C-alpha cells in the first residue's frame, strides 16, 4: 500500500515528520549525514594537513593543533554546563571547581598510583558526579541570583581547598601531571605510532580529545531528546508546573541529577586537561575560567550541544589569536614577554602598551556576553537556525 501511494503521490519530503521515531533520529536528513561524514573525515585527516596552507595562517598566529586540543577539552566542559544551564535553567558560576576535581584527581592518581588511563577516565567523572550530587540539593530551593551567589561561593571554597591541601594539590605552586599515563594498550598519546608512522603529541591529543567530544556530545544529545531531557526542559521552563505534573524535583530529582551529571562531564574535561597542561595550579580554575564557560554557552547558544562546541572553539582560539598579533601589531596592545609560565588558556603578560592581553580578553568576554544576551540570546546557534529556516522555506520565508 505504501509503495502504491509513493507511485501515485511521490515520496514525502525527508523533512516531513510523520512518526515519533523519525522525530527522535539524530541525523534525519541527508545534509546532516553528509555533515557527520565531513566531520569524521576532518577528525581523521586534519592533523595530517595542518602544516599546509591555508592552516599555516592560523598556526602563524597562535592557533595550533594544541589550541584545538584545548578547545576540545573546554567543549566537553561547556556541554556539561549547557546541560545544567541551557537545558535545566540552573545558572552556575562554580563549573571550574568540577573541572579542578577531575584535573587534580587525575594528576594525583596518575602520578602517585600510576593509575592507567582507562581507569582515571572513569573514576574522575565518578568523583565529579559525587561532588555535583552534594552541591545539587542547594538548587532545590534556590534559583536565579541566589543560586549564582551559592555557586560563586563554591569557587572560593574550592580555591581555598586547592591552595591548602598541599599533599594532593601541591598548594599554591601546583602539581605536575607530566607522568600521568595516557596510553591504551600499544597506543600512547605521548609517543603515538600507527602503521609504523610516528605522530607527535599534539596530533595524538587532538585525536583523543575530539573523539571524547563526539562521545560526550552523543551521550548528552541522547539524554536531552528522551524523557529525562524533556523533564529537564520542563524544570527549566516552569519548575513548579513540572512538579505538579509529576516530575520529581526532590533531593534525588532532576535538579540534583542535572548538577551531578554536569559536574561529571566537567570532571572528565578536567581529567583530560591535566595531562594536556602537564602542570596545574589554582590559577587554572579561578572565577575567570567559570566566566569563560558562561561566555562559551551564551556565544554558541544555550540549550544546544553543537553551540557549546562552537562557543568553546571561538573562546579558546581568540586569546591565542590575539597573542599572535600582540607583538606590536595591534594598537595600544603591549608586547609579549615569552616564558611567563601562565596556563595555556590565559593570555600572557605584557611590558608596555595601554592594555594587557589578559585584560583585553576579559573585556571581550564581557562584551560578547552582553551583546548576545541583548541582541541574540540564542547565540550563534540561533542565528544559524534562522538562516537555515529562511532558505529551507523560501519563497515562503515570511
């Protein structure tokens, strides 16, 4: 019967949804499947062609494969924050603390206990989940500015612990993660050899981190498109109405679970950050890092998984790009002092000029947050959706 209908009426447009299973498909159209194939090929071959044009232009101005690896780590953390803020409506400024939990655990367990990579990749998110579950109940009776203040206090509590628990964190001077194992069987990210060909550390970490970005994005996308995800969004829109219709927002309810899973994802990002950074300290997990995560999801688009990745790419690459132009090429910007030992995501200090690179980055973060909240609160993802809908419905775009 369906075949006869197709012969008479033609096949329906692939965008027409007539079944709930079609509505839940991750890649329902040929265009999305083509994008998926393109991204897989880019993940495989981009490190091999990075040293060639046009990528050499980016490399000359500070955006290297190492930068993209950091962007992947922060993409994972941004996805976790978007699950909490974009999908559940719980604003948090304490996301850097959960990142630090995973980073310090990995640095300590990997260096002291020689814990294998597959084990710390599992235990670090588990520890983050526990910490998030402990913080989550505070979200039950707090919302908006009050919840922001509580999570802001979490940053200062965490920083105090990180500076004083010297046996684990190394105190204010930090601790090394250079000896953390990053190998799975014969594959070692610090000495990668595939089919007799050797690859440097930057390429190995690029493949590792972006593979985990794909895994986390797939998991979160599956969460938000199913019943738990719809419950989270109901809590975000009207938590009291959600409770009335039977959605559990109690101690073990969706608000607490959102904090727990968001913290677990951030701890996974921290676990990858430690061996990538090689040396971590309290300055890597301060309030500015939490603000950067907020900027990532606002710029990319709250309530979207791919928006978190886009925002993380831009926010992570922007300081490096500014650093690439800071040696007298930009007006009023001071000259770089090399070898200052700052973390990779922080801008370097300067010895002259009216504004430092780090101060300029803070100003840009603030401007991006303000502009997108005022002009386009859905971020770049919202702009893309409007452009896509315009052309897909043309000439009836009104």
